[in-house]
């Protein structure tokens, strides 16, 4: 079993855990756990394959991925009550999934096109899309809009893998390095609250203020 | 016209009705009815085709599906005021669409791969995705997070079809049986409030409680 | 460089600006600007290519589109504080993107299938999907649910292009005419508050009222 395949299973499994944890926070039933775990687990890779034209997508070709998601859903269903803070655990598993998947996305994008730009974008999209779907479907506040560094970690991992393999590093080594970089960036952000300077001039006006000022018409 | 084609038109039509009913609840204009009816009607099947690599997708090959959606939008636009509870009707049409589409999705997934696991997943995704899109786009509370059984009905229908055809039942008969199973499960849930035991230990803390407890940083 | 390619770059660029403006309203960091600008810029065209089976999608084949999005994100990051109403500017750029992209979508749909119905649908989907993604990801109220005419403008542009080219007008001329029509319809709606008669009988009951009336079960 090669490195990228291991990464792929690992990424699917940890994202599936975050989907199941979101289901437990919303007190869904067991089928809800299976559904959210599967969608979160395979979402990012599905988008990657569709964009690159690799159809049918990876889990249609190899349904073991679905069984991995189902196993994670069951595991969380029976153990989540033991955990003090499921949301904090969700964020840490999400960080691990982000690290595994930004490298997988970059590797597939690079292999398909040879373009570093495409590798960066498929890396970031693959790493973030599962979490975006999970948050949309479970009504959690989007992880994208959280103040600490998030997309940057995926970009750092995808960039490290791309530069390292283009410079001739063996893929397995480059993947290990890139995962470490991505996880340290996102983990540091979670542990220490790392942020980039945010756009500060001013926040957008709310819908009500826009109506009051005549920028948006009242209905 | 074979059984699966009839099912496909039926699934598109009833999901289109639910999209148009959501548009009427939000008091959109006629074009809004057409848009929501079309997206809801063709959403699930589009995801199915993209995942299975059947591109271009079904309604590009056969645009009659779009005309079916448009006809349903017009029908609802001119008759919705006659209906006492449009949301209840939306839920029942959604149940019919779910039943038709979980079988269509499973049939196409099984035909494309021969894998029962893939058939279950494409069945569930096809049956639920149109409603997910409708709820996201119209700002309705997601049907996925409702307390009564929902995804389970799609899973039951997809499973019935898969097992029955694998056991040698003629596809048309298997489809009829599976639709009946899915519709009875979801219909029973709507009529009698059937639920599975939900995950009970405790609900997730709200964003505010997470901030208070230091699990999420305040901005 | 032919007309449609220019249109494509223009559509991507102006939608990228709207994504970056949404990022500035939410006070995201620079990477957040890049992410939202890229997803909004390439979202509609990605859906169009996936639906039509043109995989890999356009920006994978030609990554210059990504660089265009990145440039727009940087531009907005450093200039947005100069603008009095970023939301109003967002709506106008969105109108320009809608006009460019409804024509691009219709042109690709028509070229791929020869069907006017398909051209109308791919035109509308391409023109609206980037904005839908932007609003979902940034938590803005959906532009689809705004009271003034929106989807109609995309439909008018896609229809004008389709009819004009089918009647034998040269594509470049038809594209120019269709863009003007779409932009005037949406621009007029923004400037003068044009609306179609909305569905009036009554709005949908809220979730609370549905529970009170026993149409939705309380949990």
C-alpha cells in the first residue's frame, strides 16, 4: 500500500470523525451519524476528482472508503459521550484531515496537470470542502469564518508538497514534510490562537443598516 | 418508456413541486419559482451523474426534464394559494421524490459498478441532495436535521432495490417494491412522527458557551 | 484572443472582486480574500464545465484564471477601505459578472448540445452559482432571495444570446447584445428597484407557527 493511498484513507477517516462529532452535537440518530460522517469524509476528494475529470470518483471505484466512514460513525456514536469537549476534538481531527487532504489534493492536481498553481488550488479545495459541507449541513458556524488561521494551513501544506516534489524530493518524504507543516500551522493556530492580521478598516454593515441607509431597499 | 425513465420523470416532477412550494413560502416571483423548482428537481440526479462519471448529465442529454420542472413551477404558482399547509404538502411531495430517487440512484450506481455499497450511497445522495439544495437556497430549516426518520427511508429504499435485484427479481418489480418501502418509511415518519433513538448524552454547547469555556477564542 | 475568452476572463475577474468584497465585509485575513475571490470567480464556470462533461474544468486546463482571481483579491484588499459602500459595489460587480457569465454559459451549453433549453439553463446556472457560493460561504443573505429582479436578468441574457445566434447573428455581436440586455435588466433592478409581482397570497408560516399548529412536531 503506497504512501498516498494511506494518506487518502487517513484523510477520509479523520474527516468522517469530524462529521460524526457534528452529528453528536446535533443529537442526530445513527443514520444521521453515518450520513454526515460519509459526506464529510468523501466530500473533499469527490470535488477534487470531479474538477480533475477523474470520473467515476474515487469511492465509486473503491467502496472501501465508504466502509471506513461507516466504521468511524459507529465508533463516535458509541464513544462520544466519554469526551469532554466534542467541538474541540472536532477541530483537532479537522486539522489532521486538513493536513492529509491538502497533500493528497496537491499530489493529484500536480500529477494530472504538472501545474503548481493548479496543485495549490486543488490542495486547498480538497482540504477545506469536506469541512465546509459538514458545517453547512449540520448548521455549525463555518470553520472558514473562524478567526484563527485555517485556509493558510492547507495552502502551506500544498505549497510545501509542490515545491519539494518539483525540487526532486521523493513523494513519500515530501508528503510527510508537507503534512507536518500543515498540521503545525493549523495546530499552532488552534493551540495558541495564531491569526493573521485581519482586514481591519471596518466590518460590513448589517442588512438592517443597509436598509436604513437606503443601500438595500426594504421589501 | 421503461420503468426507470418513468421513475426519473416522476422524481424530477415531485421534487420540482417541493422547490416551487418553497418559493411560494418565500414569496418569490415567477422566475424564482422556475429557478428553485428546476434546481430542486434536477439537483439529485445531477450529483448522481457527476459522481458516476455519466457526463454530460441527464438533463443536458434530454432537456425534457427542464420543461417538466418549468411546468410544475407554473402549476404551483397558480394553485398554491388553494392549499392550507404548503409546508406539509412540501414534506409529502419530498417523501414521494425521496422514494422515486433513492431507487433511481441505486439502480444507476449498481448498473455502473455492480457494487452494493456504491448503490446504497448513490441512492441516498440522489434522494437527499435535491432537498438539501432547496433548503439551503430558500433558507428553510434543513430537512436533514428534522427529528423524524428521513435519510433512513432513502437507505431502506436503496437497500431493498439492491438486495431484490441482486437476488434476481426483475428490475421493474424490485423498483416498485423499493419505492413502496421507502415511501412507507418516510410517510410513516411524517404521519406518526416515527423517530429512531437520537444520540442522547447531550447536545453540543452553543458558540457562546464554547467561548465562555475558552474552547473557542473570542474574536 | 477571441470574444468568448475575453468574456470569460472578465466574468471571472468581476466575480472575484465580489468575493473579495464579501471577505472585506467579514474582516477575513488576506488568505480569506484569496479563497473567497477564487471560489466566487471560478465557481459558476466550474459547475458549467462539470455539467457539460468538459473535464478537467477550465481553470485546470488554463491556470491563468486563478492568477486573475488572486490579483483581484490583492487589489480589493488594499483598496476596499476607500469605498463608501462595499455592499453596493459588490452588487454592481455581481451584476457585471452575471451579464458576462450568463452569455458564456449559454454559449458553451449551445455549442455542446445545440439545445436552446439547455443553453438557457447552463446560462442561468453559470451566472448565479458563483454568487450563491459566495453568499453561502461568507454568511451573507442570499442574493437569490433579494426582492429585485436577479435570475431574470441572467435568463434574459442567455435567451438573447441563444435566439440571436440561432437567427444567424455573428457570435461576437450576439454576445455583446446579450450582455447589454442582461446588465440593463439587473442594473435597472438595482438602480430603480425593479421587481416582478411576487407571489402574494401569503408568506410561509415560520417553524414556530408550524409547531404550534401541529404541522411540524416539536422535538
